[in-house]
């Protein structure tokens, strides 16, 4: 696996997002999942079942934290209570690295609970990078930022999304959680070639990769995480692995959640790109999708 | 020529648009609260593409914002939805969320101001206002009891060893309620039904629940209860009035003697009976692990 300083030199393989409907199956069947990604906010509580379940999972599995409300791109200072709770959880899980999104979502203390897109401006580059540094210093573990799906572009933008991402991670000296589904969704919504994006990212900074499904409407695609991964997204994944080397990979499935076995089977499809190719059939399969 | 907005101005402008209440058809409103056309507002900072106007693109976020909040809120208050009826619940929810957008990084706290807001805005609850208020309190107490802290409990011996001026803490997960209806059974039923239905198919309280509520005839009856957590499950424990008053006083930070005085205030209970009751309560509370040392400031609620 592409172990680097942005994933604390870990060699996590394929994992899935930990979801409550799967608890029973996990505890009774102990499936051989390499690791689980947890949504930090679900466990930033003071007690009760969420933490008890988390402790049981941690007894048997590696866990990595993924947040949805740090809002690295928010123009104002992060909420101190949020940071304090996040650090408490980091100490509990001993997550080797932690990720959240390259987006904003709160202003003047009011939260949208959405991953809102940023204008790709130099001001946003500076502010976002400063905030990532602050969070990374406070948490004392490597932080990876994830590219989001977006449905709107700003008149003020001065660069492409991947140029923006690159500028931010360079200045913050942080890792990237590369979501290849989000790249695909945004490429359709904003009419760019997704392979240009994958080709432009600094491969040495990629700490982790996300794969997921989405919903296509007539005029745009919505990032719903309620379907299997589509073939063009696997193709982007193949290219990302080609560039970054085998990288910790995580399937997200958040809505209309099927059985554990179905989610796990979908995630394991990633293994065909991660493992060294052994049979001619495998070579042929990959040749058909590699770009 | 429009001056470009800085990041903070842009985020404030976009947040106001995203949080603008939807139309009855769940679309973005044509004008904002200042009467300005949203096509104009959107075009000021959002780039259209060949398929979507700036308005269309902003509307995706506007709808997403409301759908996410509505779904979290509905999940937390299924019994309130059943009591006020689904149509009225929609307008109650939208008015509440417009008045109290989320001020926390977690949606868990979305309903924290609902009791106070509904008390001040009774028209949204309709004819069963008093019951709606009770149900709101019970459902919010469930949210708090589910994941509030459980501190190291004090044993009965440790409580007995405390001096007269000592303060006792109550576990943060213990929620005390004084209701005008015995609404607890009904809320419990609704929550069990929601659990069953969400594990089967949808996530909303179904039609059968709504019909069951229409037939529900609850008579007013002063009710005191605690909702608390044990082994990660929620329990409803009926309390007597003096027991409730004593616990409420302890929670507010009084000393033990003051709490007992408050507990029996307004009640004619003979002294020997009071002693027996107090002994019984404390034995019970200590067994339940409800008593602890008072909380440090950041935890105090
Ligand atoms: Fe993702």
C-alpha cells in the first residue's frame, strides 16, 4: 500500500464506512474487513450506545475517522467545542489519520450541515490552508482533505478545482482524501474531463481514496451514496492507483443501505486494482479499464 | 459594476439563500425576504452552465438543506408528528427550523429549542397544544438521555457520608419531566413503532400510527417521570411529586437539605413518613446509579 506521512505510513487495504444497520452482522459474523471508516460526529458524544458500539468495533478492527463538519473552507474560526470533542475522540480511537472535506458549511455560528462548495480564489486558498494547519496542529495527527461533489460554480473562481486543491494542500502541507466518485460527479456537473483531475493531483499526498455511487438526474448528478460504483468511476480509481500506488480505499454507502454482504462485495471489487495481477484474465480485465 | 465579495460576504450571502424557506412545492422561492428576485441574487455569485441557470444551481443546495434538516427533525419527533397530525407538523417544523436553524456541528441538537419555541408559538401545535408540549418534552428528553454522559456513580454509603451542606449531582443522562398528561406510554409506543418500521422499510411513522393517535384519548393527569439510560437502553421511570421536586432541586445545584425542603414543599406529609420516603428514594437512586458528584462547569446543563 502507498504508505506515506499523510496516512501515518499505514498499509490499510479496502474498508467500508461503518453504518448502524450493519452492527449486528459485524458482531455476529466478524467479517474480514480490513478497516472501518467512522463518521466522527456520530461519536463526538458524552456517552451511551454510540461509544459502546465503537469500543466493540475497535476491539476487533482498525478504525479511521472521517468528519463532515470541520468545514476547512469556512471563513471564520472553528468552533472550540467542536475541536475539543474531536480531539477527545481522536484520543479514544487512536485514528492514524483523520479526514474532512474541502468545503465550507457554517457562518456566524449557524450550520448548514451540507458540504458547500468554495469559490476557487486565492483568498479561499489562504484561509482554507490556514485553517487546515490550525486543526492539524491542534489534533497532532495527519489531516487529509477530501474533494467534494458540487452542483454550483462561482463567478469569482480564478482557477480549476484541482488547481485549487493542489494550492491548498501544498500550503497546508496536508494529505488528500481523493474521492474519485466526487471527481466524476463534479466533472459531469461542471463539464470537465475527470481524468485531467486525477492526472493533476500530487500523488505523493494521497492518504486515502473514496469510492461511492451516485444518482443521475436529467441535468445534473447528485452525490447520494446510495448505489454501486459505476464503471467510469472504477476507471478513475484504476488511474488513481496507477499514479499513487495501492492506497487505503474506502467504499461509502449512506442511503438505501443494502445488506452488509452486498456493501462489502462492492468494496472488494477494488481489490482487483490493488493486488498484483496474477492471471491473464486479470490482466485482460484491467487492460479493458486502464486509461 | 458589482464589487466582488470577499469569502466571508460570499458565504453569508450563500447561507442566507440556502436557508431561505422553500415554497409549498418544495422549490426555491422566487424572491428573498427583502423582496429581491432570487434569479438576481443567484446570478451575482453563481455561474450558470448550459443546462442549469444560477437559480437552478442554488436551488439544489436550498432544497438539500431543508430536506436534510426536515428528515433529522422528523426522526427525533415522531410522536409529536402523530399528535399534531402530519400536515400541521410540516408547518410547525418549517417555522421552527426557520426560527432556530442549527447552531451546533451536530444535528443531534436540532430540537434543543423546540419546547421553548412551541410554548411561545402555540398556534403551530393546534387543538392538542398541551399534549403536544408534553410529547415534545418527552421526545427531547429521549435525545438527551440517549448519549449524555454517565459519570462515576456514588454508592449509598458515599452519599450517607456527605456533610449536610454537600451538593449532590445527578447523572447528566437522567432527564426529569413534569407533565400534564401521562404522555410517556404513548411516546414509547410511537418510538417502538418507528424503530420497527425503520428497520423494515421507511423511516417515517406510518399511517397506522397516525390512525392510532387519532383514536387516542388521553385525560389530563399530573405526571412526573424520569427518562434515563441503563446498559445503553432508555427507561421511563414514574416519579412521585415530592421525589420529582427533590431531584429537580438537586439538579439545580441546591444542597441536600434545601433539596429535601423543596421536595416536600406544598405537600402535607408527616415527618416520619418523610424520613421513610427519603431513605427509600436514596436507596433507589443509588441503586440506579443516578447520583454523582456535582458536574464541573462545562458539563453542567
Ligand atoms: Fe467521500
